[in-house]
């Protein structure tokens, strides 16, 4: 995820805000916590919106992950004055809702 994020930034499409959030996730991921044996957050990257869209964070589905995300929110707010909005979870996707097949008409 991080390599994808960095290559997106290398193209000039990133933003200071998304870069800061990804760095905070990476710091949190590498923080040593003896009680859980490993990281709760696995990675982050910019996604959607282009030039400062959203940051996708992948992590364990547990209370510690939610607490770490809340800490990242507060650290981001302390540094920038803005509190990032968190969208939690994911949808069932195309498996539940189906998909739309687009066919090209021949002239």
C-alpha cells in the first residue's frame, strides 16, 4: 500500500494532508506494543478524489485499531487544525448488489 501511495505522490497527484495521514498510520504501525504482539494497522494509501482525496487504511477489526485511528485523527487535528472524517467498514460490494454491464452499440 505504501509503495502505491508513494508512486501516486511521485506523479504530483498527492497532497500534504494525505501524506501526513499516511505517515501517521505508518508511525502507528511501527510503534512497539508488547500486549498485542504485532501491528493493528497494516497500511495506508491515498485513494479517490485525486490531488488530495481520501486515505484508505487497512487494519485488524478490533478495538485497538479503532483507538489507533482515533489517535491519528487527534494528532492530525493538533498539527493542522482539521479533524479528518472517518468512514468505518466496507460494503458487501458487487457480490450483494450486482453489477452493471455496459455494452457498446455498433454504429
